[in-house]
C-alpha cells in the first residue's frame, strides 16, 4: 500500500488518497507506545502494521472511521467526549445522525456491512487539550467542531503534524448534514485552523498530506468558500416572495442534481435549516410566518 513516512508518523493512503468511502490511516510510533488515528476501510489491509497498537484515537465518530476497530479488540479506544456515546451503541449512532427512517435504514445497513461497525461500549471520552505521551512524541487533541460536535484535530508534537480529519479540503466543501453537526461551529473552526502550530496537514479523505503552507491555505480558502456559495444559492432561491423550507427542499444546495441516495434529502434538509438560521441571525434573511425572504426584500 502507498504510504508516506514523516519520522515517527506513517500515513497509509486509502484508495484515491482516501476518497470516501475509504480513508487514510495514520500510525504514530513513539519509543514507548504506538497509536492509530482512526481506522478507515484501508485498515483492513493493514493488519500487520496495526498489530500491537497500544491505543486508538478517533478524531471524531462516524462509521467510516471505525472500520478496523475489530482488529484491535484489546486496545483502548478514545473518542471526543461529545461523540463518544455514538461509538457505544448502534442506537446512539442513530441519534448522532438524526435521519428519517429510510435514510437511517440505508445508513445502518452500510454501517454494519461495508464499514464493519462494531459498537465499543467501553469507549473512553477525551476533551479538548488532552495529551497522550508516546515516548519522544506527544499527541494533543484540539477541539475543532462543526462536522460533528466533537470533531478534533490530533496534533503530533513537537513535529507540528496535524491530522485534521474531515476538514478534508475537498471540492465538495464542508459537510454538516447530520444532527451532530453545527454550521456555526464549523465556520469558527475554519477561521481558527490556519493558526494551528502545524507544518504538515493530513486529511482523512481526498487530499492526503499537504506539506506546503501556501498550498494548505489555498485549499482552505476554497473549502471555506463553499459555505458562502451555498448561502448565496439559498438567498437567490428565496426570491422576492420568500419560500418555506419545504419549498426550498425541492432544490439541491449541497449535492449535484442527478445524484441520488437515501440520505440526500435528510442531509439537504439538516444543512438548509442551519443556513437559514444563520442567515436570519446575520440579518441577511427574514422569517415571517414560516416563510424566508432576503432581508432587502422583506
């Protein structure tokens, strides 16, 4: 498998640099302990490399990041405190998503099948600033929510290597379409992340490893811009007479027209509701009797 060595940090690249549904596996080897960051689909091709891991640290909880936990039944698993309950049971994962029946049935089937999800009731919760000493290197958790409530960057110190997880810098843009997501928090996270004391950035999906700061900042600007583009598309769709969320739900603001999957309607709905709340709070849209219109046409 294609990999990149960054001193004690090894990145094993999933299919197409970890394009969903795969991901990129990170392993950190200190002189006293070995840690795995997440376990994506490709972890199942890395049994030898993961063997003997002393702990697994999840940057956040979604099933595509837990695919190889069954390979490490004895290793303690750490997850961000706001996300940890979702790893403890399938029922809690359902609440994590907040989907309707059809979307959840599809997600559950894929979670238990393709992603090999196995609940870990003993999951240990960590909080912002927690560190793990591995011997010669330290891992620090930095809470960067939005994608999920608990989403965290895992910073390998003193090397300045940041695993930024599902702040994946993809062309799709930020994803905040689950009940556990928060667009307002994501916007704050994207304003903060460029100030991380990092010189290398590793994404769970798509980009893989970025080792040049200017490249990272350019990708980050484009990634952040997708939120503003969605705002403008929604404001344009409101028109002079305004629209209800139900009327707007016939439009696509995240996924391309023609892309069909059971979860699309739920993700679009959850994302749209968050945009409307923020646009209203910012004074760019006005709500009256359940109808939203651009502020200048109110």
